[in-house]
């Protein structure tokens, strides 16, 4: 039989990742289900189109719209946490957020999830929300939210890198004891990373006028270092200012009056 590479093809919920092995003249392929589960299946079986999913869809009643909707919510939840190729994985699985065993289990995880949803306030149009945004998808940490609540939560959810991991502004505020509104203000002003919480870089600390970031003797030193060919980055790091600010000093848009 002629070998046809089906890598990358998608059959129902299954995407082919590549060849796994050959056995008894049959080719077996590694596939990933939309729900995030990976498994190995025989080529003819997947190409027939009869295989719908990794098995996660097997127990689903075919004619219930509500259950079908809940099933796709379940698939989306698992994808965000288990499939690194998903766009938003970085904010979920990439941050260590997982789906509990009861819901993650391939055999009846979707059924457990749907049962939980139906007996815990799910209604058409609601979305699943985690109560603690750093917590996992599990019954004790999940609730159903309206679109309005969802939008409010989304607005509050700006993930930024802080201490080497993606965190919410509200969590950064909590861990640093700087007020959340101050951190939001800094965020809106374009500050990122440790600039969000390092006061020295944010506070005005000039000598003569409040908006200056540097003291005159520092500017003199910066200009000397520029003349000696030191890089913008090194100078920026040394004085705790941005590279752009060093550039503005160099080109005379800032501190032009200092020789
Ligand atoms: Zn699946």
C-alpha cells in the first residue's frame, strides 16, 4: 500500500501529529483530540471519518443542545489547559492551571462535567468562570457567569509578566501591597515587568522640577558614558531608566542644558 502522509490533517476532532509506528503492514498515527488528549490510532480507522474524537465524545447523547453546548465548553476548557498549541494556553496551562481529575478523565470526564454543570446553575449563554483566577478548573473553584460578569472579569484580567510568571494586576497588587489602582495606572502608562512595582522608576525624583527622572550629576555621568561608547541598554540598566530615555538624553531632547 502506498504511503500517504496525513500529518496535519484533521478528521472530526482529531488532528494528526505524525506517524507513530507500523505493525502488520498497518500504519499508526499520533493524533491530538480537540480536548487536548493525545493517542495513537490506525490510519484506515481515522481516514474513514468514523472516529469522532479520542473517545471523549462517546457518551454524549446526540440530541441534546444543552449537553452539546456544555460539551464544547468542556473541550475549550481542556484545550486551554492541555494543548500548548492553543492561542491562550499561556494564560491557562502555561501558568499551571489544570483541570481536576474528575473532569479531565478521558472516559467520563465530559459526563462528570456536564452533570456538575446542570446541577450547579448552568443556563444557556452562561460561561464558566474560576472564582480564584489562579486556581484550577474544579467543582469548588468554578461557577457560571453571565456575559456582563464575564466582560467585567475580562477587563480586570490583564496578564503581565512579573517575577518571571504571568500574573494578574490584582495579584501583583496583593503581593506587593501597592494599591491596585496605582498598578493599573502604571500599566496604562505603558510600564511593564518590574517597572510596575518599582517605585524609584515610577516616582518623580528630579532635583529642580518634579518630572525629571534623574539628578543632574547622574545626567552628567550618563553623557560621559555615552561619549565613551557605552550602550543605551547598559546605561538604562545602571540608572534604572528606559533605553528610550537614554536616547532622548543623547539626542538632546532631554537635559539639553546639561553639558
Ligand atoms: Zn477528546
